C-alpha cells in the first residue's frame, strides 16, 4: 500500500508530503506535518537565512528519536525546480548541494525528512568567497548559556569598535552564534584567519571567560570561540532551523536588547510561529550592509609579528601551510615533530 500523504501548496508549487502523521518530536508529539507547518510559518526568515547558499541537510527518517543522516549531496528524486550549487570539499571531491531559492525547496527537504538546515557561509555566485563571518560561542563543561551571553556582549563591543554589525541568535542548544555580513572579497583561508584574529582579541579581553584553544583538554570551564566554523565546508544550523532534539528547539534570531534575558527553551517549533507572526524576522536587515574584513587581517598580521601564528584546522583538512602540529598536547612528544608540525620519520606519538 502507498504511504499516506498530503499535498501542500507553497507559492506556485504543490509539494507532496508522505507520512504526515509520523511523530518527529516525541516530547510533545509534533509530527512531520507540524514540522512542515512550522517552516511555512517562518518562511520569510528561513529563506533569507538559506537563500542561494549551498546547504547540508540533517535528516531524521524516523523522527528525532531515530538515526540522523548527514546529507551533503542533494537527495535523489528531487523535482526539477529544486536548485543546487556545486561545491568542493577539502578532500577535493565535489557535490551538488541543495540551494534554496524559494520556500517550496525547504518544504520539499522536510518531505525528505530534513529537520536541520546547515548552510555554507558562501553563496552560489561566489562559492569560494564567504560573505558571512561566523562567531560561534560554544560553552564548555562548567559553562552554559549564561556565560555565552556575557561573552556575546564583549563580542558586540569589539564589533562596534571595528564598525561592524553583528546579528545574534541562539544555537538551539547551549550556545550563541553571531553573524557578520562581509564583502565576498576573500577566500576561506583569509576569512578563517580574520575570525581567528577576532577570537584572540576577545580572548585577550576576557581571558578567564574565553578560550580559543582547539584541543578540549586545554579549554577548561570557558566559552570556546570556534574560529574553525569559518573554514571551508564547516556549517552551522541556520537561523530558524529546528534542531534534532525531542522537544524541537529552534536556532532563534534575537535582538541585542533581548539577548541578556533569553533562554534557549523559549524557542521551539511550538512557540516560534507566534513570535514570528508578532515580530517578523528580527534579522530582516542582515543583508543591508557588507563589512570589509581588512581590519581583522591587519590584526592577524600584528599577531603573527608578535609570534602568535596559526591554529589547528579541523581533522578532515589536509595539513595547511604554517599550521602547528595537529596532535593534542598530552599525546605529543615534541622530539618526534619537526618545526612544520610533521612527524619525524620513524617516530611514534608518545603520551605526554
């Protein structure tokens, strides 16, 4: 027997949604159709967050209590009107990823069991040049949203000194993301370098609260500023994206004025539709101005002249020029590594 289905009108499209009554969020019992209706209710916001960006999908075919599938390539069976963007990965492989240009593409992705949308920080017209600087405030054990909000205010001060505008949102979990629209004039390497310089400046201003240490064993109970979220093929849940947890939390755009009082639990698929109906997209102006990262590249030059060089890349990247050894400090015997961070032939890693 064919699975039950409904047809959803979305603009000029008609999107078939199968198994609409399947429970996706067991805490309150919201279904796949409830998820569709959520994304319809915040349509302007989610399309703004995803428009023209290559997008990785987090799919949950059995709901959030089941297996999660990380989908980079467009799922098979897409209608001809669903658009894509070709991207290349650090490995050198390529893929055609979903590229949202209209709300119907979002709803079709939900039909394909997508809960979370994770866009690149580039757009299809210049897929190798980011137009978004991402500041990811990631609480470590012993810290939580409260400390992340404290750091976010420091981030705002530094951005104001630079003449840049930040747009904050909850991560949908314990952290905070702050986006800065930038001119798409530089590649991933330069934008990551700028993000690292920015993170280090925030760390200098609040060294007891902030860390840029890549290795978890060095972070302590601090807020990690994850500069590597600006590297190629690194993605963050989009504004208005639901997160794959049983209670359906949402990565929610907020204003700076309300940020000190928000709680992650305030924003779920059950509460966000009413908020959006009342306020609209509080990030509606995010694309109005693009800022140059050149001042941050000057900060990076300053740090390098002071002997503070690059930091480790994510593990799926080839070794980068100037990168320090990519091995956690407790397992590193420095006698086994040369100055460029390569293992000396014949040596084996030793515990610290």
